[in-house]
């Protein structure tokens, strides 16, 4: 301190105030370059005053005052309490300091006369935080789409937000908190790198995200529209067309087929060229919708339609399985395939499931011994394939006791990477009824 500053012992304390000058060099950077060293002059009252610093600030504490006291020969500065031992360093004799991390420090400044006697003691608080005055975001509003087929247990939207700041903000010097105004959505934000945030949103609709950075709140209007596709599965005869549509979209749609057995136009018109199965996807701004298109011959289409009709219009009965108003699993398959001329070795009476499987083993081919979920995703099977359940102690071929007709694939959802998730569809069972583990046979080689 300067030696010519005087204190008089009799002084009115009510009019006393200090000026604490902090010579600070800021180590943060602007986008265009380095910030030059700056001097901060902060006027303090006598008691319980607070000084604001930023991480990276450093300098020397010096005291100035406007009214006299006894001579103050020197000052000493001691830390009385600190919220984070790593956030602030201080040299007692010189007042040299460095603000390193976010935190709060209480400092005692003691003035001594030339004989080492205490003349005055002042306490003040140093709060180390980032000056958010000029901090802005590059995003004023968020819009997007939410796929009705999206399968997620977490956040359905992930948006990048970039902070415009002279200080590099990150998890060490900036607190982040995100809320929504009307509760239609759930929001969470976190840093991925300096001045770069990821905003995670769950839900859809109109809302306002309140993003708070170090106490400064940015209100961001959000509009997420739910989009749907008119079909998630289709059974189509070869040579025919199918029109797919996406609702809720005002932006261009990118249509694509997973295989060349069909083509799809820019308007979603699908032309089925060859038999087989393919996935048509519609992508809009990172969101994916999908339809599983199962293309079959005219004869196979009749087989499948017949099987579905029997299951819907007749009653299940093993004793009456061959009567007009009744069916069981094997008679349903036999009656359906009879329309294509396949009777599994008996033109007059439906064989049991085990006999049908044995016939397929001789005249057709086995596609899977124990089919799996992954084989469904890989579309290994074709509409019309037969699934057999073995293992019963009935004295029949492989102990088989049940048969079911596979009629194609459906899309149950789209995962976080945008990949469609497929399910198996059956002539007389709900989708995904079995999910693997049984024999799959084809009626031809």
C-alpha cells in the first residue's frame, strides 16, 4: 500500500467506504482474439461486501480510502472460509491472488501501523463466477419433427446449441439447468465441449425451454410436430403399386427402398417389381418412418387371404376341423394352400401339422431349425412360409403339434439410429406372437 495514506483514530464510520482495485488479467478469449488485461475498480461498503471475479482472473489487492486514520504501514489478507479449496489462492503479505474455479471465498483484510498494531479489520466476500452479461445463444427457436414410430425410453430429440461468449464456458465454470414452461416436453442440457451444449428433449408439441446458464435464463420457443406414415406394413401383389403418405410434414421427404425388388418415387408411390420383402423409409430432418412391403405372386396372395379369412370367420375345433364352419391350425393351412394346388399329400383330408412338416421336408426346404429375432430383422423368411412347433411326446414327426402360416413383416418402431424394427405377422395370430425358437419350412425348394 502507498505510505502517504493516513488514518485518523477519531472518524465517523458511517461515511467510510473503500475502493478495492483488482488488477486483473483475464485469460479467456473472444472469438476474434485475446482480451487485453483490464483493471477492475470496485467500491465497497465497510461490512459484508461482495466482489465478483471470473475464473482466470488474477492480480493484486490494494486498498484506498477517503478519510484519514492512524498511519497504516501494511496490510495482510487471510482467507477465513472457502467453498472450494482449489478455487482461489492468496498471498497474505502482498495481496496477490488468482481466481481459478467457481466458488466463494471470505477474506479478512487487516491494516497494521508501523508498530505492528491492528488499526482496522475489514471482511469481504469474493464470488468467483463468469460474467454472463454479454453471453448469447446462437439459437432463438427450435423446430422439428417427432416420428410416431420412434422407439425410445429416453430423449427423442437432440439439438446442438452454441454459446457466444468471450469466456470459454464448460462444466467447470458454468452451471446448466433446463426446464419447460407448460410441461408438454421434458428438457435436459449438458456441455459436450467448450461453448457447445447438447439439448435433449422428450415429447412433442408447442413449449418454451428455459435454459439457465450461471443464473442467466434464455427462453427458447420449441415446436415439435408429430409425423405419421399411413401404413407400417403392406401385402402387395407383384406388378401392383402402393401409395405411402406421411402426414404432419411441411418439409421435403426423402423416400428410399432397402431392396431393388420395388421402387419408390419422390411422392411415396411404390411399384412392386419382384416378389420378396423390402423396407421403404421416409426421412424428414433426421426423423424416420418406415413401412414393410411384402410382395407376393397372385397365387400366394390368394393363399394368404384365404388363411386370414378362415381364421376370422370360422370357429376353432379339432373334432370338427373339416366341417365348413370350423378349422384347426393344420386344416387352415391345408385349405389355404389347396387354392394353389398344394395339398401336402392328401387331396381330400387335411393332414395333421406333423405330416405337413414332414411333407415340406421332402418336397420343400427347411429355412430355420429355430428361428431368431435377428433372422426376422434380416428378412430371411417369405410370406407363405410355415412355422412348426415341435417337442411334444405324441409319436409324430419331430413331436410337432402346431403349424402357423407366416404372412410377412411389419414395422413396430424405429430405433434411435433410425433403423426400422420388424415383427413377424401371422395368418391367425397377433404380431410377434412367437418371437423365435421354432422350425420354419418353405413349401417349395
